C-alpha cells in the first residue's frame, strides 16, 4: 500500500508527472494539489498546506513519493532581473515566498507523513540557475537566489529526515528547460527545450533510482549531480 503526492499538479511538469504516475500504477493512489485544484491550495497560505497534509494523513496510506513541482519566474509584475538596477524589494520577496518559503512549508507539513519504514522519496524541483558554483552569466537575481535558498531548505530537511527515516531520500532536481508558460518568453534558437512528458519521464526515472546515499543531493534530469 502506497501513496504518491504531486504538489503543483496543474503546472506543465507537475501535470505530466501526475499522469505518468497514474499510468504506471505503482501507487495505490496519486493525489495532487494546486491553486486550481478541488481543495484550495496556496503556497503563500500555510493553513491551506496544512489542510492538504491533513487530507493525505486521513487516507491512512504511507506516503512513498512526494514531488513538489512549483515555482515562479515571471508574471504579476515579476520578471528576471538583467542587472542590479532592476532589483526591487517587493519582487524579491515574492520570488522567495513562492520559490523558497512555500516549498519549505510543504516540507514542514508533508515530510512527517513519509513512510517510517521502507524506501520513500521526496523530490523538489529546483533549477540549475540556483547553483552558485555554476553561475557564470549573472542576472536573474531573484530567481537564482530564491532557488539557491530552496536548495538549502531541501538539504537541511534531508538531514533531519535521515535521523527519523533512514531509508528516505529528499533531493532537489533540475528538470531542464521544459516547454511551459514559465519558459516560453525566454526560449531562444539553439536552446534545448523538452516537452513536459519527456521531462516527467526523466524525473520519475531519477526518483525511482535514488538510494539513501543520494539523500540531500542536487541532481539534473539525467541523474547527474549539479554543483551547489
């Protein structure tokens, strides 16, 4: 008996991942939560996150897979900064609220629901541009910094998770550049843009191969480590 949960299941990647998990049939149930879901869910409303976690707990099924497929790059006045002149406190706060603080609160409420025995996996979608070591271009201050903060939340939570559930794994995953509303304004000639279904297949494949030794890591869609 097992349960999989996808946070952000109406986004391009999240929806594709949920479809594939349902088609594979390896979990007894697959639940999804998003702003447009049947149960109101908002990363900036902790009460809604707690309500979703309570619903998961009420199933009585052990949570084996948790995928947090959320994030914001642009929209509602938010855009990736090209230089420091474009830094704005309100926009930075919004980026951190959605890309780092919201997922951290999901970890707070959902990691305690992970199966206490046997393997379980929590994967949080990050981005290679959140890597400090891989940053050679600059720009995109808010998105880069908020994803770097997310990586720290994931890594720190993984340490606590290991103490309570030695077989569990919590990692950050870079999905690559995926065709979606998030990436559409920034697609350019020569950039490898993949379909959501291809990205989902790769991400689920990486999650399936993760071992306890990978706990706390940062990997791309092919399973290769990404520098912090």
